[in-house]
C-alpha cells in the first residue's frame, strides 16, 4: 500500500452518551469518498482517539470497514505510551478490518531515538501488519529524527510516515529517504499551512484534518500540486487555511466537529472533557463555511 493521494483522518461521529453514531459515520464516509478520498484513517487526532473507550474504537473500525465497502483502504490509529500496550491495542483492533495501522511514538516519558526504532519495529513484527509512522511533535515529546526514520524505512513492514511537522529541512530529508525506498515507503504531509508546498516538493500525499469538512478542496490541492501548478496550489491552500477551525476559544477538535454538524454530517458531540463551541464561536465557524460557499 502507498500513502498516495488524499487520506482523510476522519472525525468520529458520536451520540450524546459518546457511543458511535453509525448513521452519521456512514454519511461522513460516503461524503469524503465522494469528495475524492484515496483512503480513510480512523482513530487519528481528528477522531479524538485519546478520549474514546475501547468498545467505541472497536465499533468504529468494524462499522467503518462495512461502510467503506472496499472502495478505499482503511488505516487505524494505535497509540499507547508503551510498546506492549500498543501491541495489545493493535491485537484487540486487528480483527475488525484494518488494512494498516498508524502508530504514534510513545508519549509521557522521553526516549532515545534507538528506543523509538525498537518500539516501531517490535509493533510491526509482532502484529505482522503494515505500519505507518505518525510524526506529530506537538502532541508527543519526541521528534523522529531523519536518521531514525531512515532505519525504519528499510523495514518492509514500515510502509510510510504521516508527517505533521513544519520543519521543511527535515521534510526534504524525508523525501530523500523515500527516494531510497520508493517501492515500499511513502511520505504523507499532515500539517495544513505547508501541505501544498510539501506536495510541490514531492510528498506522496496529504492527510489533513479539514479533509472531513472539505475533501473536494483537499483533493483539488493534491491535483494542482501534482500538476505542478504553484499558483493554483497556493490559492487552494489559502482557502483551506480559512476553513481551519483555529482562531476560536473552543478546542480545534470541537470546532471541526461543529463544522461537520453545520454541514449536516453529524451531531456536534465531542468526547469529554472537550466542550462544544458556544454561540460566538459557532458564528465564526459558520462564517468560515459561508465565505467559501459551503453553506
């Protein structure tokens, strides 16, 4: 599997009791696939994975696999602080239909880069499943150094990296690592402000949180960049920046879910302790959609 094109880190539609809202999940999956998704990634940051119960996670994967109906691959996030606990989570979730796992580095404790290499390789070879590395320094205490990624990319079970980081020098090194393993390793960018630039430089794909809201715009960004059209790429990236639910007093996750609710995709329910946006924030979020003729 190649992380090529648009992979959507899907929101998790919830009922007020934080159980899975299956009806909204099916609606959202159809919406993003019709909008151009090349793959769906559940239990990522946009899916509020850290706040969901294990029964809800299992239900989410099983239902997602059913609703996707083989149209695109399903990637599933696994994220625990320890290697063994991450493996156990993967084993609990594997039977429900993941085509690959997306694994965060350990969090809470600080680890040496050599320990991170062992962590990811142990997960991949114990689960005997394709693994995508998830580099997102703002949410964990680790930056995966290029040398570390180069060691991991040489392992056939490590199939790529979702890179949510703004260090463009490090990103260029990622592309060189990818070039040395073109048949087995790919680079997908997850940071919105420089997504277009990363595609223009050669990223294989994008994995953007706003893709649950505007998959068609995200796919247009990918296509413009792959066509080498810098002007169009930058213009679309600016539109996506304006959709992004930052700039309000509510959490980014609550803002994203509220925008999805405004589009009729799901309820504006977020997993506690997140709070839904207040009226002032909701007005700002609505205006972002109105400005781009989405409402």
